[in-house]
C-alpha cells in the first residue's frame, strides 16, 4: 500500500464553481495507483467542494441562484461584516456543502459517475487562489 | 493492510430515503476486515447519502417535508427544467447532503452509533436503480 | 502503513459549536504518524461536524442565527416532536452539515488551513457528552 499527497492550486475568478475533475484525474494517473482511495480537502472557510452535474451549465446557474436567495449577501442581521457583504454568506455556504470528499479509485481513475464532476465552489466575489489537498492511497 | 471495493445497487421506488445499513454491514462481514475504514461514494447527481435516525419514521417524513418546502419542485426561476420539475431540486438537495461518507470499522462492523442508519436518499420521483461504491481498507 | 482508532468524548453545554481542533492534533501527535489520513465520524444524529473559521466568534453566532431561522424550533408542521422542540431541527441541521470528515496528515498534523478549526456542532439544547470516532492511517 502506497500513499502520496499533492496540493492543487485552483484559480477562481470570483464566485462560482470551477471544474477540477481533469486536474484530479491527471494527478492520479501520474502516481501509478490502480486501486485505492482519493481524498480531497479544501483548506479554506469561504469556498468548498461540490460534486455536481457536468453537462448543462444551467445547473450551476440555478445552484448559485438558490444559494444567493437562501443566504443573501449583506444580510443586516449578520454581525460578521468586516470582510465584506459576501463573507459571512461564504462561511454558511461552505458549512452547507463539502470540505472533504472521498472517492474510490479503480483502474487508475477516480470512480466518478458518468454525469459527475468535482467542483471547487468559490463563494467570495473577488478572484482568489485556493488550495485543495489531495491524498491518494492504494496499490 | 488490505483493500477491496464493491458496487452496491440500490433500488429506489421514487423520492425518499432507503436504509442501506444492513447491506453495508453484510458486505464488510464478508471481507474479513476487523479494523479499518469504510468509504461510501454515490455515483449520481440527483441522489445522495445521509446518516439519520433509524427509529422513528416521522424523522424521514419531516426531513422530506423540510426539503420539499426549502427547494420547491417546479420553481419557475429554475433554468434547468428539461428533465422534469423534480430534477433541479434533486441537484440542490444532493449538494446540501452527502456524496461521500467515511466510517471507521471495528470488530468487523461500521461503527455507527446506536441510533444511526445510513440512507441512500433518492431525490427524483421516478423509480431508479442507484450505484453506491464501497471501499474498505484495513486488517 | 499503520492505523489506529480513538473515541473522543466531547462535552457540550447545549446548542453551539465546540472547537475540537486541539484534541485532534494532540491525538495524532501521540501516534507517531507523519504522513497519512485522518477521518472523523460522529456517532449521533443530532450533532455534527463542521469546519469553520477559528478567528471571529461572530461567525459562529451568525451561523447559529442562520440555522435557527432556517429550521425553527417547535415548527408545528413537524410530526417528530416527542423528544422536544429542538430535536427534529437537530436532525435536519445534522443532515445539512457533516457526519464524517477526512483530513490529510502531514508532518504529524492534520493539514487544516490557517483559518480553519474543526467543530463538533451540538444541535440540542441540553448538555450532552458526544462521541467522535477518530481513525488515523499512515506512516
């Protein structure tokens, strides 16, 4: 059994979901692991991980519209406002989605379903570079 | 350290939570792993995993009522409507619950709490066969 | 590759988030694992795990206010009411946050980001002792 780790840096242009599936699959294929387990962990508190449909971009649009309505930017009831109107909503969005994800690996690939992609969901408005830690274990 | 994988097929009769605890425990017991880690991963974008109470069926009723109200089927603001009024809500429900779950294994069993069950939560209205990938690692 | 498990007991004084980061890091450091994977699993259905900001306590206040408004205690539409007005909301809060978390370990520490803490989020009003199972794997 071998293990390896890697930090994936994801450039985000502001709020929205960035498809990181290809980066993940490429990293696995470089490591010569056929069968195992991949874990992703996001090292931030205002972005998160989401598995979501990879086909129709309207899905991401509707997801964003839903979250924006559920957790309004600049809600006057928030006490935590020093970092901007999108900051506390980002913390809540992150708590409601995923900080870590674990995906079985088979035949050298993360076993995503045919319609699945892994997204880094940036919840802040400004462009950010985000770090996703990858851990791979297997044979 | 050994590892093994299995695809569990879950028959869903439409929207609702299917208890898959017994299937999981049976699969672990077939693999002669005493101590380790079990990971579940759902290969879809309109169903998800949920750990929830195993005793009172009213809990699942209230959970479903809450989600139905929070994310109304057929919301006219959704752009993604081609696959039916329950499809975009299914994607949102899935993002708010779990795609993967990791559970320590001890004495040959997933160490669920006494009141816990693992559910495959189907979010679409029509009957579906769903795939849950299981990965077991241990000694 | 070695693995070890531990049950962390967390004393909660009622609803609210308890920072368990130090307990986790201490347990890892006792196990002489330099590189690996830590998994946390909560054995309950009315508390959960959350990674969240560790700096401004207003974040936890706003998080709690958001959840309290989204899922009102004593909602008369709930059928599951025998265990009190905060019980069904606790089950829903738990389904929307995390039951398990997986965090890569490097240099003998869980690789949390600089602003991240791991919280056990108690959703019931009464004081409770909660169990978090820890599983550590690595070299």
